[in-house]
């Protein structure tokens, strides 16, 4: 059966309808930094996971493994990872960017200042910056957090496939009325995560995703980041 086709061999929706839905989901999605405490019903979470499981991967290796942490287990994990982050300890399994230069630095600054300005944090207030960054380890109040991990022998390409999975997870969640935020910050506590969840030593933590129902009344969820135009990202070679 062709991709996007129904059991009868014909697409269920017109091309315009299909691309419009995808565009709408991509345009609506944002990094949610304030959630309602209400838990998401398990069938909805399972639908997100089932949808994301269709993600393409190299040789169909499907290298992602996912922990979904909720309830009392999430609260226990939150306390541990927050305390570890407060201590300043931690190391990523995958090297973080060495340095942000040029347009990448400009975009990073723009995004950060949008967040700080929205929250009324004065430019240069490093203590307030640090306090806000620590909210990553409170999962921004989300009732659920996913930890994405993969096998060490698969290397960077296993992580690339996991990145595609993360994108599809977030789009599926958006389609089902949920907010999400992907978090490299959680991966900085990879050793703690392996120890806490008794993962094998060869597991590599890619990132986390906090998710739940967005608190749309919270000021922090009121701003949106920009996107570069095609001319800044694409070169056509004919």
C-alpha cells in the first residue's frame, strides 16, 4: 500500500488538505514552558507513541527507546534530577555545541531574550537566567516526561533517527491537543538517568520531552520564536 493511501489505495484526503493540516500543526507547535497538572489519559499517550513509532530510520533500525515517567515516579525523579542539576554536576552523552557563532548565536540570543523579556527578567541578570534554566528539571510543571535513549554502538546516526522521532512525537501530541518541550538539558544528567532507571551502561540519553496540557493563561506561553526564510537555509542546484 502506498504511503498516505487508505486501504482502498486512494488517499483519504486531498493533497491540499493533507499539507494544510501538517502546516497548521507545525505553525501551532511551540516549546511549552508552563503546563496544567492534569494527567493525560493513557490511551492518548499510547496514541502519540504509536504514531511516532512510524518514524523513518536508517535501515529501519528504529533505534529509539522511550521512558514515559508519570505520577509518583515522576515526582521522585524530579527531586533527584533537580538536586543534581543544582549541584552543577552533569555531562551529556553526546557532545553539546562547542560554540554558537554568527547567525546561530544571533538566533540563540533572540530566542533567549524573548523568553526573558516575556518573564520580565532584566538583561544581564544571570541569577534569574539560572533560576529559569533550572525549571527544565521541574519539567516546567508537566505531568509527564519522556526520556529518549538509544544504543551506544549506533553512534550519531542513531541519535539523528531519535531526533526525527522526537519531532513526530511532538506533532502527534500537538494534534491531540497537548503541549510539549524537547529538552537537551535533561540529557546533561545522563549518568543519573541510567542509574535511577537501571538502564544498561551502553544506553545513551538523547533528550527529554516534557508534555501535558498547556497552561495557555501563563505569560511564558504567550510568545513565539521566528523561523529563517528559505534563502537562509536552502540552495537549489539545477
